[in-house]
């Protein structure tokens, strides 16, 4: 699914269901040494997706460890993002000389739990959601979009970005969303990056969102 949302310079790999061949490299095992079995399996399949995606760029198999903020640590010269939800796993990577940043997220296509929408959205976003066509869990799409925003933002700034620090506008006819940053924007090649453009997809009971900023 994820490849349908990404430009040609970003390569990806995903799994729907299980991947019985997925395994961790020895260097990755300490990352989940104290985790429950379910969490270990999720981490394993997601890392396997990441290595398959890197392989499409011609890179050798390499461990993908986590940084201080639990972000994936990619090989030098690579940008990327990893996501997983129950039953779906994906990774997307690109060469840093071609793509500035990548952020992807996957969620189940269902109503957000009670109380969550008010926490993760701004008043104007809730007003926007109320005007969108029925039959789609737009709150879940917006939540996923903000997760992709954070994953795109953090590699550029190494700073936290809260749910209320970005405003998302969804276009239900183009399956896209636009993002306005409400905090001081990062400088990229001397210019302020004030927002992002992303795409979303609803398929097979999942919501998938993606942002890729090409150079």
C-alpha cells in the first residue's frame, strides 16, 4: 500500500499480515530484550521491511538501531521512516541527496478512542472534520497525518512537535493533506520550511499516510 503514496525516488517495503521469515540481526536484539512477545514480533517485521527497502537502494543488510528519541538510525546518506499497526508493517527510504525527509504512518481505519480527538486536534481541524463526507473515519486519518508530520519534522530539527503545533487540512477529493507548522520553522538550505504536503490512502481496513520532501 505505502508505495502508492510515495514519489519514485522513495522506495518502500511492506507486509500485510505476518512475515514468518522476518528476523532480527544480533545487534538489534537488545532493543527489545525486555519487550513482550507481541512487541518483539512487531519490531522484527518492521525492521525486516526496512532492510528490504534499503536493499532496493543497493545497500547491504545492516542493523537499524534506535536513537535517544526511539527514532530509527539509518545508514549514512539515507533518510527514512518505519511504521506498523496491527496487521500492517511498512518502511520507506531514500537517498538524502534526493529526498530531504520522509514520514509514514499506518493505523487501523476505525473511530479514535473516546477523548482522543479533542487532544490531538485543533478547534479549526475539528470544524473541518465536521464538514467532510460521511463514511470515512476522518479523525483517524488526521491523527495518522500528524504522526507522519512528526516523523518528517524530527530528523530536520531533533525537536519535539506536539499535536497542536501543526494544522492539517484534508482534501477528500484528491486524497491529500496539507500541513501548516505553527512553531518556528526549521531552516532548510537557508529557507524556512513552513509546512508539508502529504497523501493518504484507505484500503483493506487501514489508513496509511505519507510525506516525502524531495530536493
